[in-house]
């Protein structure tokens, strides 16, 4: 590529930075919405009083990211995280196709021919299979990590009657974080 070869690494770095920025916005909003629905602590659904951003939901990502960076080498981390990402994206698309047939009366503001999500979900599952084939150990670790969500779901969501001591502790934790971060409940 001649002289242009010096610019390619800069574009790759900018692309990685943009992708990371998009993931930060998307993941923090997922935490925010999950908290609003009662699946995560209440403080994650609160917004900053001046910036109007879900500050607590953004800040909870940093310790998780730092922990993941120190777990192992970057290739194993990418492998088991990409396995989970494409698995859940593929399952979500299959779920949307299923809903299209089981609940045809729901409003759908965005429609595509059925072949598009079918090809997309096939591609997602193909990438899952490639991850499983190329690195079964890290893929198994990623799958085991995702399975820990099942008991957490039943403990914290399905069985919503918490002991009073636990509820009092969660309430005081939420109040303390709310004061420290200057966040308030969002208006719906």
C-alpha cells in the first residue's frame, strides 16, 4: 500500500475506539433499563441531576472491565466474550422470528423480509460454532459464566420476597450511592 500503510493502524485504532465508545453507551443503557424493570439494583436506574445520564450504570462497567482485563490473555477473553455475544444475539433474533408468528397482531414499526433475520441468525450461530471449534475450553468457560445468571435470576427476580434485613441493606446502599453520585430516579 506504499505510503498509505502508515495510516491504516491509525484508522484501526480509531475504529476500535469508536466501537468501545458505542459499547459503553449501549451496555450502560442496558443496565439502566434492566434496573428500571427491577432486574438490577434500583440505583442503576437513576440519572445524574445535571448531566441527565445514567451515571451509576456507566460507572458499574469500569470495575467489571478491569476485572476482565486481568483474567487472562486478550485472545481467550475475546474468544469467550464473542461466543456469548453472538450466541445471545442469534437467540434474540430467533426469538423475534418466533414472535412474528406467535403474535402477528403486535405493532412492528420496522419490518424486513424473513430471509434477512434467518440469514443473520444462521451467521451468528455459525460464528458460535467456529468459536466452539477453535477454542472449546474458553468457550466452555464463557458458557459456564452465562449459566450463573440462571440461579441469580431465580434468587433476585422470581423470588422477589427478600428478607427484611436484606431489603434494608439494599435500601441504605441505594441511598448512599444516590447521595455520592448525585443521582435521582428518572421520570417515566
